[in-house]
C-alpha cells in the first residue's frame, strides 16, 4: 500500500460530487463557516493548549483559505425518486454494509479494523476481462507491457532509521533511532524484502471509460463511510516470490482500500493474502495473560484476494501482502489488485432531499456547535482515529437511528488519565475517552430535528481525530 516515491498525494473525485473542501491529511472536526459544515484541523498539541486555557478558541486550518463557496461544502448522493427507501438506495449504491447487517447503535460501537464488501464485483469482473485481454497472447508484442514498474525495495535500501520531531520554531528535524540489537541483527534486517511487485498507475492500464467507471464506483463506496475522494489508484501484479512486508501508511488517508481483480483457480497462485496485525497484538500488554500461548492466527489476520472483494482498513495498523508462490512469473496467474486510499471527509447525503439540503446543512451545523466546543476543549479526553456516523431520518424530520459505518477511534495513551473518580461503592472509575466521545456524538445527533421530507433520507457525518 505504501509507495515511497509519492511525496504529494493528489485526490480524485467524480463529477457527481460537489467541489471538495481541501484538507490536509490530519484531523477534522466540523466547524461553523458561513452557516455550513466545514472541517478544520485539530491536533493533539492544539487540544492540549485548548484544555489548559479557560477560554475556548477557534483553531484555524492551513486549508481554510481555499474553502469553496457554501453551496459546495457537502456531497449529495440523492436520488430523483421520492419513494426511494433506504434499503432500495443501498442496493443501488456501493456500500460497506447492507440491509439486515447487525449494526450497533453509535454509542455501542467498537473499533473495527477492516470493512469488506462484494458490491464492486460487477466492475471487478470487467476489469479482469480487460486485464486478461491485455495478456491473452504472450507472443504478441504490446508496448503497454513495458509501462509496468518492477518495484523491488529491501529494508536497507535508500533510507536510515529516522524519526522526526519539531524544534522550537515548529520545523521538523530528524534524529537516528537508537535500538539495542544483537550482533548481525541490523545486517539481517537490511537484507529483508520490503516491497516486491509489479505496479502501474491504473489510469495508464485500463481503457479510459472503464477507468472512469471504476473511479465512480470507488468514490460512491467511499461516500458510504463519509469520505469523498480517492488517491489515484495503483494496479499491482504479484507473481512468484512477490510480497509486501509489514508497513504502515497512515499519512495518506483515514482508510486504505484494496479491490481484488485476481481470478484465482486451483492451479494459480498460493499466498497473496492481505496481512493485518490483530488488534490484540497492538494492545498486547494491556490484557496479557501469563502462560497463555499464541500462534499465528492470534497474531496476524489473513484476508484472501477474492475476485470482486473490496476491503477498507485502518492504514495505521501494520499490514502487508503474504508471499505469492506458484505463478512461474506468468501474469495471467498472478495476484492482481487495485489499491489506494479514501480521503476528504465531508458530510454525505443519501436519499431524496430535494432543495432542502442547504437548510438541513445549516440545522446540522448549528446542532454540532456545542459538540465541537466540547470535543475541542479536551475535557472528555483525547482520541485518535476516524469515526463516521450514519444518521437515518424519518419523514417528519426526526432521527430514526444512528450507527457507526466506520470506527477506528482509539484512546490517545499520551493523554490517558487513569482513575478519574470513584463510584458509590468506592470502586475506581477508569477514564474511557473513546466511549465518552461516541456517547456525546450520539446524544447530539439523536436530538437533531430537520424539516419534513421523503422517506429513506440519511446523512453520514464524519469525524477524524489526530
């Protein structure tokens, strides 16, 4: 997923979406601007300064000067039929959930590492057919085949082990990470394969019309979790021996995605699963049990490359691709995936809103202002991650139900306060900032009252915390 050569990541929107709010790869909280919901950056150091101040202040965003006109601040995926229900709408639009899925109310939500859907299967089949046509006759000269980049990087290639910190002037400076190692460990690390695969920009490989359809489908899928843009996707081919070692790429967007166009048969490749470190390992010492043995299934998740399956996952979590074997370098038998990042959180509107979107956006923004002040004050506690809440609206404008369609929020342990009080039985009460923030968002959105309108309306409201 991580491409070291990409220093600046542009993002793609389809023509159906409104002009994007330009935002940095950071943290976004709704902020009132001319009556519409925008997203401003609030990071941990700013929350600390807010918490230490008796007066709440507005945190400005480096991108605020490029915010678009209010009429282009949200994404509307509404349909033109007033009788469209939520169930019917979700059957039309790619989504990471479907009607009947056991979705918990927002305040009961838990961290979800991976989302998965088969709703992109039709276009994945078309992409696979185009891929097969490209490699159908290995003897037929084809200049396009030379556009593939054979990307091979060893862990020791072209970089030192560095961390970055900010000096007194706010500028980044680097220093070497010192670790205690045994003899030969650094040399062994340098010899490990970090990335080995063949890759190409997806726009350069597939026919233009098919590529544009793919972008439309991916952006619609992103809308289902409150994200409105994608990075220019890559297409990667893994043949015998190819792999990606564990890495993270959290700076590129709140969620990474992988769409499989692998057509795997029994005699094709083995391996090629997306590997993701289990959440229990990331919290290893928190619930450590002496004497409890663990094996690979308790340490790593293996998600197979199934044709048509699209997964989105928390890119902060170490992930990679299991080594592929058995293809004999034949691209027709390779693991083939299209991947990138979902980005640009904006409120997304589903159903038939007619001309009421502007008024609804104003009402929503006004309702969120007390919540924004509470979250920005740091009183509840600090968290990191991304949360998208889907709010389903009744015909009378009241809220029917609220649930999390994406939740990667975790407590910021640098701010963990431990025991914050005692109950009536003198038992200690531990801070749970994540649960408190979910509950505050839920209670705020539950009180929302919009104008009357069509059945099946819904809003996805995104929150991202740095």
